[in-house]
C-alpha cells in the first residue's frame, strides 16, 4: 500500500467505513471496548495490504471484522464470565426527564441489554450468521466464506439463530407503561410488599449485580424479590435515567461519588431483567449525568 498514514486516501476510505464496522463488531461482541479493538486491528491489517488489489473495500473490511470478532467470541468460550462483565461496563446513561413519545425511547446503538442477552445465547457461528445477514444484509455466500462453510450451511445457521432469537425475545413495553412497571416495583420494594413484587416480576427474571468483588447472577422472581430492598434502598437516593434506552436509576453517595446504576428490562408488563452495577471501577467507566 502506497500510503498508510492517517491522512492518506486509504485511511479516508477506511474512516468512511469506521462507524459501520464498529456497529458490526459491537453487535457481534456486545462490548464497545472490544469493538474498538477489532476496528483498530482491521485498520492494521488493511495498512499491510496493497489497497489496489482490494476490489470491494467495504466487503473486505466486513470480512476482516467478522473473522476477528469470530475469534474473540470463540476465545470467550474458555472464559464465559468475561462476556457479561464487559457488556455491563458499556451501559449508556442519559437523564430521563419524564414521559416521552414511545418512539423516543430508543436503545443506544439500536441494541439494548435484552437483545444482547439473546445474542449471548447463540454460538459464535450462529451469532455471526444472524448479525451479518439479518442486521447488516451481508449475503450468505460472503458469510460462508468467513465461516468456511457452504452457502446452504450458512443459511441453516442463520435460520437456527433466528428461531432462537424469536423464541427468546419478547415484545418490549416502552414509554409510560414501562416506567409505571418500574415505579410499581420500586414502591413495592420500599414497602416490603413481597406479593406486590411478585406481581411485577417475570417468573424467570434475571438479576445481574456487578459488585466490587464479582458478577452475581440471581434467577427467578422469588429470589429477586427477596433481595429487592437492596435495589430499592439505592434507588431511593437516586434519579431517574435511561440506561441503554431502558428505564433505570442512578444513585450517589452523600459525598457525591456514584453508588449504583440500575437498569430494568420490561417485557409484556413485567420486569424480565435487572442490571445492577455497584462496582466503583465499572461506575467510573460510565458517563453518568450530573447529580441533582
């Protein structure tokens, strides 16, 4: 390649593709940090190529990002706890000033916690086939080249992934209804109303608490309701926020340092997932709104 500097013509072409490549990698990996690393690696590989031999730069870069992301996903199988831990660090927090039109309650980067949980259930090859084809319209033959599989086999992977997503993903209540469900949960938790908590919790609700010591996962409405007063106590000292487009609460200590971030995923009128972050290091990585 004749010019590999950041201001060179090839770099300009790469920059034109950067946002799309970052989006592909993020949907594959669920981590902004990992996505950035993948995009940087893609640039390094491009800088070592003769750009004149690349006839379809966008396709070439998508293939490279797909292969790197696939390698990262496969490496996670040896350390499955890292995936969810990384994803919680990528929460995007904005002020929630009250009811808004339903179409205003959007997910940051068009991917929220609920979809990321669904994608985590897919195998690396399934996830690649689903993300590239269903979300980015990459042809199956190109995806097959990344996976080293036939077009027919790749279609089967995507189909299987699609069935899993549809079976797991439920319609999300948005806007005012979603906020009301969360407020009902918080009110019941403050009152110690166990039955009231069970009414607003999905029977298979998942609470993930990112603490200073570890990531703790609690499954089931009974178990989550039993510990709900912890969440309510933190929320009582906080302010409403949107966490990746989902309703949540940000709390601070008396000295102004962040105490916790709580995000709620509501499906079919019940809370299906709660993400609670209390780890100071994780909180420091999140761009939080000002305390009121």
